[in-house]
């Protein structure tokens, strides 16, 4: 089972909205479908704070990587669950999973913009441990932060 899962996850993923090349019937409901790609950054789209942060990340990275809410993805096909993705951001990159502060740091590096300096800084050993702690504190308190709402509270 693990070998099959590893082989499946070694493929690259992307998204396509009602791609006609997949032979989707015209009366089928529009939805995001997986096709081959290298990267995707996943966040909690039900959280107003997370959605605001995702908009900022899109601007910072120049949308070099798709940034999508987990609610619009086939998480099972990505090897994830809503339980995992509602608690932290995920960055799937070349078949590898990065979570929380590590995901953000790598996304900034992959943007190949000035923000990559911050991404490299966040990966320094001492800074990485601090960034992880700060990330999880923010995630735990996101309902109290600007743009946060009661729905953002994690159980």
C-alpha cells in the first residue's frame, strides 16, 4: 500500500477548471480537477484571516504557484484530509509536503522574487524553530487577529 501511495504521490499535480480536454459533459457542474503539475499551496478558505493572508501571498509571489483553498480541492487525491488542512497551510512541491512555516518559507523562495530572502531567512535553524512556534500560535489565535472571525477558531 505504501509503495502504491508513494508512486501516486510522486506524480505532479495541478488544477484545471472544467478542462474540455478531459471530455467532461457540458451539463456537469464546474469543479476543480487534478491534472499534472509541480506545485500547489493549500490554505483554509473558510477562515477570513487565512483567505486574507492567501491574497497577500499571491501578490508577494506573483502567483508563480497556485494558491488554493482546500475546500475546492480533491484532498484524497492529494493524500491530505480536511482535518489536516484546516489546521495548517500545506505546500506540495515536487511530490513533497511542506507544512506551516516551512511551507510559507519555501513558497517565498520558489517565487524567485525579492521575498525569497525572507524565505531563506525563515529556513535558518534558529529562525526556523521560532517561525514554527509563531506560525502555530497565530493559527491557534487566528480568530482573534485582524480579519479573523469566530468561524476561524480551531477546535
